[in-house]
C-alpha cells in the first residue's frame, strides 16, 4: 500500500568489496535485483577499464555458443527450456566452462568439416555415375551412325576430312549447373567456330550442395571435338563455367566396369555418411540439453563483469568501491547478499555498505505485482513520477475501468470483455511460458487485469443503463403502466404516457426503466441523463485531483502552497462547477410532476445550462407564466457572490506564492550566515548521533526542491517565479472550463456505442428474425454470424479501443495535470532476470 501510494524511499550507498569477493558479491546482488549501480568511471574508455579482458572472454564464449546454437538449429535438434535458471558460475567453473565450450566447438567443427568432405566425395561420385550412365546413350548413337557421319558433321572441307582420317575424335564429359547450359553452349560454339558437337542430358533429381545443403540442378554433357588445341580451349571454358569434368572410358566394357565400381564406392560412402550423421546427431542432442544453461551462465558472467567495470579501485588497489541506489526497505537484503558473496569465495575481510547523503534526485521505484503492474505502466507511459511524489496508479485501479465503463456501458459487450480478460488471468502461467513474439498479443496479455476490470465495470454500467446488446431487461417490473383500453391502443399509432396517470411514483429498482427502450423520446431522455452524469463524474474527478496536491505539498514541506495555491484552486472549482452539479441534483429532487406547488412542477424546471450562463454573465431571463426564474430563494444573490469570490481567487493564485517567496528570501538575507551554518551543523551532528544510537542507516532526506516540480522554481529569481506562476494560473483557470467540457466525451461515446449497437441489431440480426419457416432458420444463422462478427470487431474491439484511449486522455490530462508532474526517472536495478528477459526479446 505504501509503495503504491508513493515511491519507495531510496538511499545512495557505497559498497566496499575485496577484489577476490567482487565477482561473487555482484553475482548475489544480481540474483537479488535490488540495487542500481552508478558509473564511477564516466570518463574512462570502455576498452581501458579493469575487467575488459574478462568481458572479451565472455564475448568469445558467446561467439562459440552462437555457433553451437546455429549448428543445433540447422540439424533441427530440439532445445529444451530451462525450468530453473542456473546461478552464475564461480571462477573455477568459468575455466571448466570455457574449456568445455572450446572442446565442444572443436568437435562440432571437426564433424562438420568431415561431413563436408564426405558429402563432397559423395557428390563427385554421384556426378561420375550420372556421367557414365547418361553418356552411354551418346556412345551407342555414335556407333550406330558411324565415325564418318559424325566426322562429316564436324568437318566440312576436304582438308578436314583428310585430318579426320589420320585420327579419331576426342571428347570431354562432365556436369554443369542447369542454368548455365545455354551460355555454356554459346561459348563452346564461338571458341570452336561450330566445330564442337555437344550432347547433354538433364538430371532428374537435384543434388545436394555439400557446403550449404541447398538443392542444385545439374546437366550431364559430352563435347566431341578434334585436336589437342581445341581440347585445351574446351577445358578452359569448363573451368570458367565451374563445370566438373570426369574421366569416361571410350569402350563400353570399361564403362560398365567403372559404373559398377562407382556404385560400390557410393554404397560404402553412404554407410559412412549415415554413421557420421548419427554421431553428429548424438553429439548435438547431448549439447542441446546443456546449451540453455550455458547461455544463461555466460550472460550472467558478462553482466557481472560489465557491472564491475562501473566500480572504482581505491588508492591502495586493495578494495573495489561502488555506488548504488538501494530502496531502504531492501538494505538488509543487500547486506545479506554481500555477506553471502564474501562467504562463497572464502574472503577473510567482509564487504560492507555505507549510506551517504546526496543532493542528487534519487530514482523512482514503485513496487508492483502482477495485478498493479499494468496500471503502473499506464502512468509511467505519461511520465515517471518524481521521487516520492504521490502516485496516481493507486486510484487509477478504480477510476480507469469505471470511466471506461461509463462510455462502454453494455452488459453483453462487458461480459465478452470480462470473459476474455478472465481467461488470460486464469491461464496466465501457461500463456506467459509460451513467450509469443506477437506484439499485439503481448500488449493484451500485459493488460489482462485492466481488461478484466473494464469488462466487470462495463457489466455494472450496462445494468444501470439497462442495456444488453441494445435491448433492455424487465427484471424488477416497470414503474409505468398503460391506462388505455385495447380499442384505444389498436386505433392509435402512438400514445403519450402522462406521469400523473401512468407512473407509480416508485422508481425502478436499479438503473433505467425498461419502458424507455420502446419510447420515441428515448434519445432525448438518455441524452440529458448521460450528459449530466458525465459532468458530475468529471467535476468530482477533477476535485479529487486538486485535493491530491495537498498530499504532495504536505510531504515536501510546502505547506504555504496549501493556502496560496490549493485553497484558491479548490474554491474556484467548487463555487463554479461543483455548484452546477448541485443545481443538477436540486433540479432532480425539487421538481416533480406530483409537486403540489405549480412553480416546482416538471414543466417549470429551468435549464441548468442557461442558469449557469446567466450566472457567469450576471444576467437573467424572464420566466414563463406561473414559473420562477430561480430554483430557490436568494439564488441570484448567492450566484453573484460565488462568481465574485471565484474571481477573487485568481489574483491569490497569481500573486500569493511569488510574494510569499519574495518575503521569505528577504528574511533569509537578514539572518547571519555564521549563525545559520552553526545551527545547521549542530542539527546535523545531533541527527547523526541519534541515527547511530538507534542503530539505523543514515537516510537522505527528501529535498525541498523535489516533489515532481511542486515548488521546483522556488530558488529562481522573482521574475522567473512570477512568469511560471502566471502561466500556471492562466492554465488552471482556462483548463478548468475546458476540462469540464472534455468530460462530455463520456456522454458522447456512451450514446454512440448504444446507438451503434441498436443499429447493428436492427439492420443485421432482425433480418434473420422476420421469417418463421426453415428458410428463416438459414437466414438467422447467416445473420447471426455477421452480427457476431461485427459485434466483436466493431463494438467490442474498435469501440473498446476508442473508449480506452479517451479514458487514458481523461486521466493523463484532466486528472493528473492537477497534481502530477512526472519528472523523475525509473529505478533500473541490476537484475539477472530482467537482463535475460530483455535479451530474449531482442533475440
């Protein structure tokens, strides 16, 4: 409760740790997650710090882990999750872990290298087999046509025929990638001037690239030529196109024997590949079991050494000194962590903690749980509260879902939202363990308790509005009755119910009477009802925000602001707008159809808006005959007094605080500095003696300039103070009017939501309710599908998002601007859990 009302009290502490105990001590602090370290070496380069070599070692181990993890994922090995994260390893375990990672990396590298070599040999033998098998048809065709016909196809002149008679044709066989075949053919034709005969055949099945594992499509070719010079040219072209050349015997018998030998070697090599693959799989499976633990330990080690680089070494080089912010409630936990760290390494000299005083603004830390974290995030999104400033999140838990429900009031839609939020709350453990990367889902899940409360409050306001999917429920029986007979009802298209004859004078038990659902003037009635409700809720909300400023003024010892700022502000707000709320209630109570006084019957009720405008303009209107101008006697005089007093509050807000600070600064100048310093030093010494005697740690006092800017300009010159106060006064007076009108969004969105729901019912679902035969059942099925789809997509999601954003604006601008400054910075403790979660999100 205290942590939600205002942030935790913080203390700036110095840590004195022996170098041999530094690693284990910081490790224990990281597990506790209660300290935020400060950098004591801001001017030192990151590469010149004391533990930079250890950080590099951790980087190297992370590189090895990334390689191992990539190999594990490449083979599709499942990596089990860690149930309980391991602690950071001690220095001896670091050496063992480093050696283990080195051994594992070398083993996997060797296995990968051997597998690539074996796959390369297997690829070459496979290509050779295809060359021998595919070229068989080429040589059979050559024997059928004869050498002379093939020679004639290559050599056209007589000299060429004579040269062919002197020797046989040569050939080159091999494989080339399929997409390079057209360019390969053109290049052979150009270099030989058409004197190369090329035969090719495409491979049916793709081959596997031994390096990347990708599929590659290749084509077998045989190029027939004559002459050694042309042969060398062809080989150069093959080299340029990365074609693989293989030996191919010219005789059929030799080719058959060679194919048999290649097939035997392929079978043996395939067996070796399977054994290598099985061994690699076993190694990766055993590594995968330890991989998450290794990653966590290395990340923790790196975080520890990064934190140790923030420390400073003392002059004797025998002690590490660090500074950190610690919540005073967690000081015993920090001391215990330091003691555990010293005991873990067997240090004879214990580490100790010393609280120091400072003028620096401490960080803001609001301790939250699963329920309050979502509401605190809403406030922090506007601005982190200043140190020890009053925290609006505590009240937002109730006001946020309530104002949302005023705009979203529907029992059916609220039930859908509450069921969705309740499902996420009940399944939060299993849903949180899935760790989805979907950003929209993560936003919904983070606000599951907000959604649940918004749904529950919407169900309540829907019951008050008597609205469930645009229909009403007659649970307690209507307070109206029909005084007409059946003949009158059948002959008239519409009729009017006079309250004198048709109203029982007993209000409906809760909410709106269901008879208004069928009334033609339903919108007129609900307009007036919801408009007045929105003004009432808005004025009460703003008055509560102004009253919260008293808490800050009192805590930060600025009690003069209670008289010079708070009282004028609340008087100004109450005499004008709270008085308008009073007139609404008075009108509801005093004016009635059953009133014996004709001047107080329903038809004589004056407009609250007209009365308020006349009050501000000091004017009046002539009442109707038999009616009164005002609601009660002396109302005109009271209103003039209220306006005059409210106007008198403006110069008090404008000049009160600056003049008080001016007089206070003059009094300080009259006091002798020696007496002032002596009294202050004496007070500090007495306070320190008291703290030491009580056995408490000295705590930094809340600064007078804190409080989120509440009086944060007090030390400035008088002209600056005057300017700031003038801006603040003008902003408050104008915003009081604009913010009151801004709360009318409650009425506007509530009316729009109700009307859109009614239109969706009448235009879609009613279409399926017109027919009563089997065709009507089909129509109803289709109409219900569309109605349910539009209800979820438009009314629940889009309208819900709209109401959520408007509620957020009412809290950020209209409510929090009355007392909240939000000029602080968040407390970010050194915590292993937070570090690991952030790295998982980045991955």
